[in-house]
């Protein structure tokens, strides 16, 4: 028996998230469809995370078990032939039989992209949030520092989430600008449902004068979802990197 790791990159605009579900076509379903064409049977796959409808990934890991002797490079090439154009395998490798894409992950990095200009960029449609008001990245960087550390992020979690333990550790957080593209980058040991998008929505509230950077601390301490900002649109969010032991 072999355990193979696939590292994917995808544009999630046309998919109902990553996890297989009944009400729409998903990333993992597309991966299973391609694998079935190559190895002749439908195999269960384990994914590193869940991404919502419209969210993208630069590094998304899945692993599966098979007894087929296909070489990793040949499997990578075959997968990229059978997958839709907006999903690609960037790497395929042998993993230990005990490796688990989700449970062996010790951290993740997310990037949220914003097109900050007074007109929409046709080349970034569904790939970044269009925000026409001037962003003060220095102000938002000050606000970001209050996210860093170990906190109960209940105020930054979807109200529909049934996860009880909402304590997470954020290790890095920053806002940078490159021309008209502003990026919010955050690293941590794990993230709650909609957590990054709510963090972004709250920062944009700071940008609009609804809160000061220092107010982020009191919003976190409130543990109240209604105290934080809106959930920013999914189109700007990218799972950028997954860290393993």
C-alpha cells in the first residue's frame, strides 16, 4: 500500500468549496473524478482543510492510498491532463503511510487580496475584492498587531459554526501594498470558519473610521460576533501555505 500526497493550486470561483457535497461541484470531487480515470477506481481522499465557495488556494494538500505502481511524476502529469483548467497539481510525492493531510498540519498561511482603486480590474474578477476607498495600510498594520497571540476568536467566527473551542494562535499578521493591490497576510495554528474574512472585514471597518486599531483588542475580548466587522467576500481569500511537522 502507498500513501500519495498531491499538492494542488486552484481558482475556486467555479466551485462550491473544497469538501464533497450534494449541492454543487467541489474541488475534492474534481480530484476524485480525475483519479478515477487514471487508476480505475474511486478512492477516498483526505484534504488538509475546508475552503468555502469561491475561495482559492496556492497550496492545498490531499493524500490518498493506492496499490497502483504509477510514478508520482506520471500521476502529476496525468492529473493535470484530466483536471479542469482551474485546478492543477503542482507536486506529487510519496508520503509515510501514517501521513494525514489534515491532522499532521501544524499551521496555515492565508492571504486576502484587495484591488484598491476606483475602478474594477477585469483581470482580477473573482480573484480579489474590489474596494474603491483609499486604504491606509499603515493604520491597518497597527490594528493587525492586536490579532497576534493566543486568543478566543469567537467574535471572528461564523455564527453558524458548532465548534466549541475557538481558541487559536496567530503568529504573524500584516497588511502590505504593491501598487493598487493590498494584501492581508495571516499565519496561525488554525482558523475558524470565516475567521480570516471577518478579520479583513473588521480591518476595513477600522479603515472607514468605525473603530480604532486599539478597538480590535476589545472586540476580541467581547467574544461576540456582532461586535466585529462584516464577513469580507470569498473572492479575495487564498489558502497560501500549509505547514507540516
